[in-house]
C-alpha cells in the first residue's frame, strides 16, 4: 500500500487536536514578525528623541504644510480620476454589449504591467518641453505646449497606471451582482440610469471604495512619478532630505500616519464588502445602441494613453539615435540585469524561508498570537519604500554590530538591501503559502505522526509537498516584484552596484532616454509576469473573465 493511501486511511482515525503548533514554530514566527517590524519601530523610537519644540516647528513649518497639502491633493486627484475611468470601464465590459468586449476586458487591466515611473518617464519624453509631440507640432508653427510637470502631470500619469485597481474591484462586484434586482427595478418603471443609481451602485459601492483606497495608498507612497514630474510630495522631499534626519523623520511619521488612516479605511471597507449581498444569476446586460461609438472611443482613448504611448515611446527609443538617445557615458550592460536577478533571487529565497513559519502558524492556529504575527508581517508592506529605506539607512549608519571581534558595517551592503526587500514583500509570500496550508487537511500530518514521524519529518514529507505550489508562487511573486522596486534600491544599494531600475533612474535624470529602452522593456515584461502570477494566485479573475464571456 502506498504511503499516501496509508496516510489517507489513518487521517480518518485521528482527531484534530494533535496538530497544534509547537513552541519552536511559534517562537520562529514571532522572531520573523519582530524582525520585519523592526525598521519602522526603530524609526518611530528615534523620532521621539527629537525635542518637542523642534518637532513642533517642523510639523508646523510652511514647507511641511505645502508637502502635506500637495500629497493630499495628489491622493484625492488620482483617486477621483481612477474612479472616473475605472468604474465606466467595468460597467461597459460587464453590463453592456460593447463591441469586442472580451478584448477590452483584458486591455483595461493591462496598464498595471507598466511601472508608474516608466510611464512617467515615457510621458515626459512624449509630451515634455522637448518631447515627441513638440517635434511633431513644430512644422505647424506650434513651438510650445502646456507643461506636463507638476500636479497635473503627476495626477495624470498616476491615474492612468493605477485606475485598474478600481476597474478590477468594481468589475468583481458587478460580476457577483444579482441581475434580477436590476430587472425588477426596470419593471417598476425606473429608467436605466435610475435603476443603476438606485439598485446597482449601492451594491457595488464597497468594490469601488476598496479599489479607490488601493489607489490612494499607491499614490501616497509612490516615489518615482512625483519625482520625475517635479512635484513635491512626502516621498520626494524625504528622499531629497534623507541626511537632514530630523526633518526626514518628522515627514516620515506624517506619511506613516496618512498611510495608517488609508489602511484603516481599507479594512473597514473590506468588512463592508464581505457583508455585501451576492447574487446567483449574473449581471444584467443592456444594449448601448448609438452610445456604443462614444463608448468605443472612450475605451480606445484610455488604451492609447496607457499602453500605446508608453510602449511606443520605449520602442522609439530603441530605434532613434542622436543626443538624448545614445551615449553620454551611460552604456547599458547586461550585468545590470544580472545584478537585478541576483538580489531578487536572494530576496525571494529569504522571504520564502521567513514566510513558511508565519504562514504555517497562521494557517494551523487561530489564536490571537498567530494572527498578531501574521499582521506584523504586513507592517513593511504597508510602509512606503522611501520610509523603509530611510529607517535602514539611519540604523545601519548609527550601529555597527560586532561578530567574533569583527565589526559588521551593514551600510550599503547586499544583506541589508535583501533584508529591505524581505520586509517590503514578505506578505506576498505569506499570503500564497497560507492559502496552500489552509487547503491541506491537518489530519494528514497527524496521521504521519502516528506512523512514527517526528513533527519536522511529518511536515517535510507530508505538508511541504502539498504546499509546494504556494511556496513557489509566493517566491516567484517576491522575485518579480523585487526586480521593479525603486526607492529602497536607490537608498540602500552598495556603491557601484547597478541594477535595471537604478540604471533607468540615472539615465532619465541625465536625459539620455534612449539608454533606458532595453531595461524599461525588460521591466515591463517582468511586470506582465507579476500580473499573471497574481491573477493565477487569485484563482479567479481570468477564469471569471473567460467564464463570463463564455456565458455571454
């Protein structure tokens, strides 16, 4: 009889009580949670050392007020813009007879594969003072176009590359909406718009709000786009003043406070969304009539701005020559790509090792302690990358630990950079592994133990093979996301250690756009792979798209 058959038969004979987590596992998970929470905790404690009077002056200074105002305006503008684009696209692709609906369903989500800083870089190249549009209009006598820099440019670019968060969450709500409610409203002589406003909108509001809060958190923590657009928000000013410790620490605390407010709202919305009603008949669908042409124009315009412009600019950089497109002492070598792969692989391996105990404890134990450790692993993920980088820069420059009589200077080293990636992206691995752990019957592990296996051997021979897909998916996601990470890489990388993102940042800063074409296209490809992993891990979006189209 095969071992698996024996385990299955024994599983029915054992109770659930024997699979309680060990003390060692609990301590290991607690150590991981403490380690990933440490940078933010350390920054907060060091910030308290600033004198009250000085801290109050920094909090209330006009420049700080401007930064706070700019950040809030950017968050509000990007969130509002994302709703105005994402909700109509979701409605069009779910509830209407939009021509080529399946095509637009996929295209509307694709802007997520373009990192926002590459999108900003491309938009400056296309619509900047000496950009492609200016060159095209010059023969017509137009020598100047409105500046793309500042609040308008940052809001436009971030909106175009973050609206899919609203689109996807709204679409998911619409797909689970009971269409018979809409039909009932129409039978009560409500017009199409009135029925949508009174019946559909309240049902999908939690989905819209959830996507909006994701957009708000992204806009608040993004570093690349506001910097390229020369718009002073928290992340840009913190990076520029990273060696003015008091100012940077005060701004970081304010940024963390705003992020905490958004996360609290997101949690509240998530609870409301869980309580929303779910239908069984699918969404109602109506004919657009003559409105299908404006609808097609809207979808086309969004696709052109979000996909054709950035990808077209990247390919244009590949083919053009001349000042700004080649040379300048910024020769690209594939060693930058290998460096990116190297640190991303280290981060993926370390994150996987750290995630297993946290995810396994969380999946097997419903105690408050297990929940606390899992929540603690999300602290770094919720922390803007520039704040995490700042905390580790301060810590590594202020502390030089000793090991066996030798001083360990961690400042600007690969281990510190890898640690930053683990802190930042650990939840991606924890989430994937925990989902796999929950699908494994605990009785299988206990059955192995009744056959004389130690807890460690039972985990290695029974549980680990069963959760292997989740382990691999979590590691792959960390690897792909690390390849694109910008602010922490800029702040913590060793001197002379160039990666794809740091090289892109250097050449865009110097204006040699053409040199960024190859690494930017590589990162777009990496982002596409990340999205596929996310959708596969989520286990439903692509399937729901396909099924909905099949049903339609």
